[in-house]
C-alpha cells in the first residue's frame, strides 16, 4: 500500500528543525473527526494507547479482504501471501529499530508479554538464588511484577534505582547498585507516569562494563524518538504496537540473536518446534521458537503499516513538535492555582502528570471528559511512583504527533472549570 504522506525534509542550509504538518497528519486519523458530548474530540491519552491512522486500518482490512490465511503452514497461495506479509512486517520492524536481523524480532502480544518472556526464560536455570536484577522507581508494573514473581520463585533479589524529587534517574546511585551478583538491568527508556527520559545509553554502557545485559522497556520511547538498538547497545528492547499508532494485541521483543537463542521457549505448541516425538521435542531458532500457535497475523501486519507510517515522517520534526506541546502545556497548566505537576526531570517527553488541590483525579477526568478532552486519571500502572510522591493517583495528559496547542488550550479551559467547581 502506498503511504498517503511523504517524508518531510529539512530545507538545505537551514538550521531550524523540520516542522510537522499536523493538519495533514490529523487528516489520516478518522477518529479525530468525531465529537464527544457535542464537542470535537481532544485525545490526550496517548501514553495509554494512541489512535490509528487510515493506513494502518486499511492495511489490516486489505489482508482480511484479500489474502487472509494462516501463516507458515499452507502451500496454497493465500497462505504464502499472508506469510510474506507477516514476515515482511517483521523485517520492516527490524529496520525501524535498526536490528541486525529480522531474526532478532519476536512478535508478542505486547511489551508485557515480551518482558515476561525474558523473565521466564532466565528463570529456567539461568538465574540462581541471590542473583540480582536492577530496576528503577520509574518502572511500569509490567517491568516490576515479572521480576517479583521470579524473586518469589527463585530467591533472586531486586535492586531499585531511586529518583530525585524532579523525577530524574539517579545515575550515581545506579552505578552503586551494579555488583558481582547483578545478572540483568531492566529499565524504562521513558517513564509512562512522569515522562522522564532515562540516560539509557549510559545505563547500558555501565552495565556492559560489568558484563551485565540490559532489557529496555521502550513502550513510551518508540512513538516519540528514533530508536537504534545497535547504537544503544541494548540486549533486549520491548515495546507494544498500540502505543506506536498500531493495533492492540501485538508487541515486539527485540533481542540480540545469541541471547535469544540461549533462552528456552516460554510456551510450547505448534510451529515453534523442529521435531516432536512422545519422548522429546526440539525447537526452532529464534524468533520462531517463541511464537507458538497461530500468531496475531493481522495485528503484526498492522504494526508493520504503523512502522511505515512513522518512517514516512521525520523524527526530529516529531520531537520538536511534541517538545513545543510539552513546554506550552506546562506553562498553561502552571497558571492554574493549586495545580502541581509531578516530574520535572532534566530530559522529559511530552507527558504531564499533575494533581489539583481539593479535586480527586477521577473527578477531574470526568469533568474534563465532558468538555470532550480524553485524559487519564489513576495510578497509571506505576504505583511505586505514586508512593514516591505521596499520592494515590494523578491526572495525566500525554501528547502525540497529531495534538495541537489549541487542544492544550481546551484542556486548560476544562481545568479552569474544575477549579471553579472545587476551588
């Protein structure tokens, strides 16, 4: 399918970052045309799940209408065409994050399953009681709970890197936690609750100096910045499709080929085996050893289309646009008496998490919703962060490439209504 958008380029000899044609992008997202409670939809819940462009929707529809079949099984034409599209998506995702090979891309149901895959694999004889896994206070539950399960099962220990009051990852404290018992570092590239961008390249470099592999939770990074797993030196990099303007039910585990092939399968079934007898089974090499049963065919192809969509844009332009939205939003929201923004790290993505005196986040979310503005209220599956700041929940506005300053104004206007009601 031909993309409806063309790459945007920096003018020759021009020092300004390229701009994003937001009006043109918004036209690709049909849901942005709808109204909520009689008002134009303002969608600011992108950290939870982003909306889908027509190109992704059409790619999935085309498969279902034109060539759908199971993959890797049939000799008939439809199966071969579906297999080509499925494996083609894997190849384009490998290029998107600059993996060395498409064999380093494992399709999973999401980032949560990707992290569980690694935890389960390490738990099958590769870790011993007393071994340590280093995480941080910035982690989403999906990068905490799998390691706790492993701790409870094997007797490993979790070491947690603290943050300061601004939400910065404390690098020196991290270095102090790396020791002879450290067997893995598992940290987020960007915090979903605060927007903190961690110094991931330095984190990986320090771990590698001690021969410790690093797993990166990249869910909040891949929609907003160009990720190069080889340049970073990441050993594992996990992300979900639905936050990258793709479908739900599909995610990616990137893993260095040698590491993936050292991990045992975490679930068994069809198509992940080389041979099966009643006495024993042998397994294919990665990635297929981790993709038991019929995979999420349509969703993987949809994610491939989402990657095509992002590749047609300029990540510098996306970053500049979202940084402008972040700066503008923080300025406008700071004008509201009693509103406190959590997380003001030195390097931050376009996520604003806040509380308002006298108003519960759920009440704020409900009132703002009536103004047509979709935001998130709750603990964002990151309760340790909430505990760190002494709150049970926050309101979170998270921005994507189709958002505008005008939408920030509508959020601000709705919050003034909240202030009038609860102030």
